């Protein structure tokens, strides 16, 4: 939908997607959208009832894909299904249903090695003492400060890391309580949407997300609709106390957290 309506036609959206299921895609962020946000990222899991609904959707719709900043295999473990597609590391990996290994973006080895060396060199005692945790996502590394005793101090320290990353020719990207160091600017959840849809018969697509990084997916869905590659694109904002204001402002439809998003998916699967 090219511009967010004042009153989102929820039932019209549900009816349209159910009617055109065989040419429809359901694209979902995971953390904060399918799964509740937790203090430590490795503890997050998709609830069983949401997993069941995703399985039902994957049997009926042309494409169901989880689009995540996590590695694709980690995203699959978190969701607990091998019948859906996973696009990991913001589009750098694509894991097809029932595949054992993800397909990687070509030419990543050298820039990924530079990201790894940079992140390890910058994770020092000051960051550790401030409660910052370093996550190895292979081609992307992430500095998390959720749960830090002084979040403002942790963020201030990471501002220096972000500046140093830019100076080293790498790409810092801020998310919710996380700073990612990426090997290239040509990757975000918008490019991940393209990778998810590649080769599919999809003409209508819905994307649900809750964080700053999901705004790139919103923009790409709208662009595909404007270009005529999609007949209908719907952006669903999953609101919470931590979600950026832009998520609700730019969404066609707003739901209140992972539970309400699960209920929307349930309506699509009914």
C-alpha cells in the first residue's frame, strides 16, 4: 500500500491475502515480532503457538520467510521450523526450506574477515565492564548493550566504535540496543526482501517488523509496489515501548507486540 491509511483495513488485508494465498508472501522479522525481546539474544525463542501458525501458513502461501539480522541457521533454530525460508544477516545468507546450509552472498570472505578483526580489536575491558556483549554473526559482528547497568555510558563508548568502523571502511548500523558492524552498505532488510522474493511467483507481500532495521524492508516493499513488481504491499508495524516512532508512523497496519502479530498471522491462516 503506497501510503499508510488513517484507519488500516485489517479485515480487507486478511481477506485479500487469504484469497490470493498462492501468489502471496508473508515476510517476518523475528526478534520483537515473532518472538518477545529478551535481555540476552541467545535466550529468545518463538513461542509454540506462533510456530504452529507459521507451519500452517507455509503450507498454504507461496512464500513464508523469516528475515533476520541473525545468522540464517540460528534463525531457524530459534523459530523451530524447516518448512520456511530464512534470510539471515540482513540478506547476506539465504536458507531454503529443508536445506542444510545457507547460500552466501558471493565475495564476502575478505570483507567479513576485516569485520571480524575490527570487532575483536575494539572489544576491550571498558566495553566489557560497561556491560556490552560482543556477538559473532560471521560476516556481521554486533555489540549489544541491553541489560547494561548504565545504558547511556555503554552507548557513548560504542559511538567511538562506530566512528572507528567508518574510518576503517566498514559500515556501522544502529539497532535497538545494538550496534552492528557490517562489511558493506549494500545490505539491509530491504535487500533481504529482494533475496527472499527472488524467483518466486509472489504478487502480494506483507512484511512485519518492529525495529529501525525493519524500516528498510518497509521502504523496499513500497518501492516494489510502486514499480509494479507487487500488486499489493503491506507493512505491519509491531509496536512496543522500545520500537521507534517511525515504525508506527510508516506502517499500513499497527499491532501491539508479538502476541497481536501472532493473532494477525492466525487470521491469515484461518
